[in-house]
């Protein structure tokens, strides 16, 4: 697991938006990359269905992404990257 900038996002990656519904509606992801929304609490519950692609974790500021990334790895994600700066990093 490592931090990356938006310019380093692999072409086949899926953005994993861990923000809550209110945060997502206030500032939606504006990117050409495929994205999925999995709230942090869902990761903590341990039941999300994860794609096989490289996952890039996105939160509001980048602070919660490390924790979420560790949860994704523990849940069996193949490759997890952290977007530096959160949603503002896009």
C-alpha cells in the first residue's frame, strides 16, 4: 500500500470512495476513472464485495484512506493505493 497522486492512478484502477453519503453528494467524484462507493463503516463491518482491479482509496482529505486501505488489504484486496490529498487530489 502506497500513496499516489492523481497522475499515477493506473488505467485499470477503480476509485473506492469511502466518504459518507452527505460528503459524496456535496463533492462528487469528477473523474474518468470507474468508481465505487463503499462507506468506511461498510469496510469495518467486513462484508463488501471487492473487485479484482487495483483499488485507489479516496476520502475527503486523505486522512482516513490509510485506515481504509489497511481494511481493504485485510479483506483480501490485491493491490491498494491511497490517493494523496483525498478528493481534492483528483
